[in-house]
């Protein structure tokens, strides 16, 4: 475990707190402009997005050596991000935070280069222990269809 805590109290995990804030914001998305930090109180609308419903994140694990966590964009059980033929992404949408676990949806780059929305939703999900996460990076709020 990377986020060792002396009292084993996972309620003080800062990553868990921020992911919970992101989840609530996505569930109650409304446009506003605020400070540009992961836990800003509203999902913002940008010049290309009037209503945002997603705060995309990148995850960095304790053993990742500074490389963002990456997951396949399909449910194909043989696909791995080590395999060059697999399509992978390192951009995710928080879908659920349950105690010390976070379930995320893998977001893929939008193949429509004329779209104002940079990501599309996939049906690929994963659950990660928050003890494995040492950092998250929040990307620009956006709209993702079908979430």
C-alpha cells in the first residue's frame, strides 16, 4: 500500500475526498466559472462547452514511475496496454466512489475532429483501490455524451 496511514482511517484520504467531490459535481453539473483546481465547486462551461457533465482525470499510481495509469478502451479480456495493438486511454470519468475504491469509466479520444468535445464514453470500466493512487490530474471540464 502506498497511502499508508498510521491509524488505518481511510476517511482522511485526500484522493478519496477529491474523487467524491468530482462525482457529486458530475451528478449535479451546472455551468459556472471558478478557480481552476480539481475540487472547484462547479463544473465549468468553457468557450467550447456551454454545459459540462464531466471532469476528466488522469491517475498516477504509486508504482507508475510518473507515467499515467492506462486502461483498454474495450472490454476485450485479451487487450492490455502493454500490447501495442490495443487501444488504450489514460483519461477517465469518476463513476462511483465506495469507501476506499473508485470505479472509473475509460474515456477515448473523440474520432470526430470537428467536434468541440474531446472525449467519448466507452463501456470499459475499472475499479481501483485509492491506496494505489498517489496523484490525480484534472483536465478541462467537458461534455461527454451517453454518461
